[in-house]
């Protein structure tokens, strides 16, 4: 079994997500969970940047189009939020694209829309 990358940081991020889920449950829009998690990261002293714009390039040239990640934590982990009944391969592909765009190695896909518990996945580049 390979060693997990950033296990301590991931544990802290997922713990903050569980805290938000414990307080709010499911059924809210993604924007509500985004705002709650923004506050929770601050309360838990988790370094983060919300709504970070990610630049894209094509053949070494910058594109006008880009991505916006829900959160980048510890300046190395992308956190993508969803509030859907089921995570799909399109959601996973979105995180993979973010990782490719930034060359970060770890993304967390967190789904607050599932009942009866929070869903989350580690996606490693």
C-alpha cells in the first residue's frame, strides 16, 4: 500500500467538513456549505483561499478561460464541494482537471448533498 500524501492536512480538512455537515445536515445549496466551510476553516485555523481562480494554458500560452476552485487549502490541496444526491464521474473529472491545471497532487471531492452522511473522496494526480 502506498503512503497517503498530506494525511494530516486531509484529516483536518475532512474534519472541518464533518463539523459543517453535523451542524447543517444536507438539503442546502452548495453556496451555503461553501460559506459555512469558509467560517469553519477559519475557526479551525486551516489555511485556505476560497474561490481561487486557476489559470489555464494552451501550448504555453495563457487562455482567457479558467477554473475557479471552491477552496485551496494549505496552498496545495484543492477542495471541491458538491451538494448533490450522488457524485458522478463528471464531478471527479472536474477535480482531476483542477489538479492538472495547477499541478497540485491532491484534491478532495466533498458532497454535502448525500443522506445520511457526508461523502468525500481523495483524488490523487
